[in-house]
């Protein structure tokens, strides 16, 4: 829900307790009756006075921002004109810009271009981009906004499209209407490769989901859509030369070639390249369902339903394998126009190779000592095929071998040290380690990861140029069309900023403020990272009263799914691609904004030696709400098996509320709490830290700080 924006209001003068009470008690009531949640959010976040402030809103932060004092009014007379070079993509971009501006202001706008002398915003583009977009093209732009009008200039349409997104972020409500602040912006990306990978193989991603995520990428100036299209669990693209790939390896869920072309065109209109990935020689069970002759062990094969690393791998010793791949890559190279062709190459365990006598004989005959060298042999053959069809090969860390040509690119899931090693050997690379969205890390942890930090920090300037940027990854074991947006957004915006903005833009507090801002704007584009939570929560609750639903919401706002790869290890039954994703762990966001703000409030309180009366009152109100929440939830837990699964977490939240109130009472005495009390509380806290129903109770560490403060000297200052 929009609680993340609600808490910004209290910095403008509205008390947090009142806002929080509204979120917990009234928002679910309105939601149950179909009240438009985005409209509700809009009513709450409207600021009564003051002009928009660009430094607070813009994400990614531009290279240079100089703010003025006035503002440009945005009303029904707002218009746009194109000057200089123009093309259909620019015209569509302007029309899309005006549609988005009309949506976020609810002001009807004329979508037709105006005369340049009369337009509110005049756009001048110098020349065309490459017909097929390439990595490293000029994406810079300049934007000047004054009270009389605005001017956007860019060398290429790519920069123009980025500048339009910046203007949209500038527009906000003011005391006398919608307006954009006076500002002069000079902007360009830090890295040329700013990607998002979506895994459509493990769980199929419908086209409407792909398109709305491309819209989100455009809003954050990301320029590479890496489309993971084959894996053990599915082969997702139509091949006309080898139709059994999709007919037998996809469960009927695949993209036709016409649909692929439409996605590529959709992305191109938004300045986004589409890089396909077909994983080989491992992660390839779905290939073998229709073509078992490619495998290193006899079939038959079935599409894999489980998760993990499996034995099947292509046979790198058969000439038939390379003849097949030559024809297949030739077909796909024609379908996907981008320069890069991703071949995967990761996690080949070699077990089928070890068990195959013919492969072992081949290795002895050719002096191949081990499976790593055998894979290098395969990759050399594969690279020649990819190059033959006019493409540049890209793959995960495992493809790196000094015998391969220097024009391949390494995508590193292992980290900056691996990336740096490739750069020193002359290879280009992109970083994904630290950007795995599916691991559930907070945005701040992703934000702290930089392609040029860690092992890459000591590279020479020439070697640093080989690091093209980075790519966030949405692996799809635990996502479907309903919850995928909430697993990508808004945290992905933090990664987008890391890859676009200057290296010294690193303040996580500022990032979170702007993340809250963009989270609302992304919903206006059609993304469902907030609305899907409410829809799924209603399914979990079933028919319920507003009070019961509010109790469920109070609980789930403080929960997050377990992190890293813990979910598979803690599953009550082995998860598969057929497991329904309808549990609380599937619905709650991977990062709880409410829990983060609670932790900030605790730090604020302790930072004043626990003398901040307002913070104390807010904490007491929060703890009381938690303590009293479980009795309201229990009737719902008795009726819904999905709620019953988290009933113990509800009891834990109530216990945490009681513990927090006890800590506040102890602090109020202004003398250290007994050691026995501290020992008892910390023992209970250790139990609360453990996962239950694959969910973590996020406020526990913050309450632990309060207990420590009550028992130590932190809060013993004189009143």
C-alpha cells in the first residue's frame, strides 16, 4: 500500500500516529468497498503549499542540477513542439509523455504537436540514433525550465526520451496548481549498460507484464531488457526450424515470433535494447524434451518442475550439436536485432559428461583434461557460430576462458573480483552480483553495490572502461504474473540510480525518500507492485470484516519473506513450478517500508538519549497497536487456512509489542533495568528472529536496540 508515501507527510506537519491509524484502520475499509486506492493515496499525499522541489523527487539523480526560484505552470494549455531532427519514435515518445502527464495531473491535454513558437516545451534533437540501438550511444540531454516555458535538447532521440522522463518527475502539485520548478539540468549516464533481466522460463511472463515493466524501465532510464527465454523448466520462443522446442518444452506457454517482434518494437520506442538469452550447454532440459539427441545422456526427457541445478547438458563432442545450434542461432539472430546474444553457460555440473563413455574418449583423444576445459571447447565452437551470424557472445562468469576472443562479454553473478579479472584480461563485463532482486535484499544493500567498487576499484582507467555497467536480475522460481512487479519495484529504481547517477550519489536516506516518490508514479504507469499486495491479501483473507482485514494488514506490514535461498530450504514441501503462489509469503513485499520506518524511529529516539517525547509517544502507540492486534486476527485465522499459517507470527507481533512497552517503561525510570530482565528479553528476541511460515518479523532488531538501551547507559541521561 502507499504507507511509504504517507509517512513523508509527517515531515510536512501531520503526526505519524494519525497517519498510521488511518493506514491500519481505514485504508482496508475503503479497499474492501472498491475505493480507488491510487486516488486515496493522491488525496493524502497532496501538499497544501510550496513549489515542487526537484532535488527531492528526481531518480536517478542527474549529473548536474541547478534550481531556480520560480516554477512553470502545467495546465490544460500545456503543449509540446518538436524542432530539429524528428522521427516516428520521437513523435510517439511525445504522445506517450503527454498521456502520462495527463494521467498524473488528471488534466486533459492536447496530444497533437504544437508550433514551436507557441509550445510550452520545445524539444530539439540533433540527429538520429543508430537504426539498431547500440551500447554506448550518446544518451545525454539538457533540460531548462523557467516560468515562461521549457526547453529540452539532446544529440539523439535516446537523450530526448530520457529528458522527457525527467520532466515528468519534476511536475508536482503546488499551492496554485500543478507546476514544474525552475531548473537547469545537464545529464548523462555513468554506465552505458543499465539492464533488467526477467526470467520467463521458470514461470512464464505474460506479454502485458513484460510491457508494463518496460514502461517502468523507461521511467528509470534503464536501457537493456535481458530476456531469459530458456531453462530446465521451459523453452519460451517459437522456432520455425525446430518447432518441437516450443511444442514439447513449453507447456504451451511461449511467445510467437510476431509477439517477440512486437516486444522488441515496444522496447525500441522507449530506448531499450532487447538481449535474448538461451541457456546452454546446461540449464537445457527443455531443449531435450523435443530433441533428446542434443543431450549427453539418452532420453526421454520431461520439462523440469523442480528448482535447482540439474544434470542434463548438451553433448559438446557431437558435430550434430553444432549443426543444430548453427541453424537455431541463425534463426534467433534474425529475430533479435541486438548486437548481443546471451548463451548462458552457467552451472554445468558435468555429471552427464562424466558418465558418457564417448565423451570421455573424446576428451582423451583431444587432450581435454577436465570438464571446465571441455566447456571452454564448447564455448569456442559456440562463439564462432554466434559471430558467424553477426552477433557478439555474452554469457555468465563460467564462459570466461583466455582462449576466447576478446569481443565476448562476461555477465558476473560471482562479484566484482570476477568482473575485474575479466577486465584485466581484456574482456568487457557487466555486474549482476549484488543486484539479484529475487534474494529479497533491501534497496539500500543493492544501492551500496557498485560495478567499480570492491575488486574492481583498483583497475586502470582503460580496464574500467571495459566494465559496461550492471543488470538487476529477477529469477522466477517464486514469482508469477501477479506478484512479479512487487518483486522488481520499487527496489529496482535504486539499482537504476546506481548505474546512471554520478558515483558520489550514495545517501540511502535520500534514496529512500525518492524511492517512495517514484513508487507512486510507477503505479500510474500500470505497474502493480502495490495493488497486487492488496488483491492477494483479499484472497488470503476471504470474506472478512474491516476490523479483521485491518488486523491482517497490521501484521503483514511488519513481515518480509526469508532472504537469499532460504525459502527453498525451509519449504514445508518441495516447491515446483506448479506450486500455487497464494500464501502470505508470496503477497508481502520483499522489503517492508513500515518496518524500515519503525527502525528509523527507534534510532531517532535512542539518538536523543530517549528524551524525544514525540518519538516516545509514537513508539508507545505502535507497540500498543501490535500488542492488541492478535485477538482481532484470530477469528480470521480460524476461517482462512492461509491466514492460519501466519497465526503464530501474529502472536509474535503481539509479544513484540508487549516487550516494546516494557522497554519504554524501563527507560522512563531513568535507571538501568535489571540484568535478569535484559537476559529474559534478549532470549525471547532470539526466538522471534527465527523464520516462521518462511516469514521474518522485521521490527525485532529495532526492539532489541530498545531493550539494550533500557538495560544500558544509552538512555540514562538526566531528564
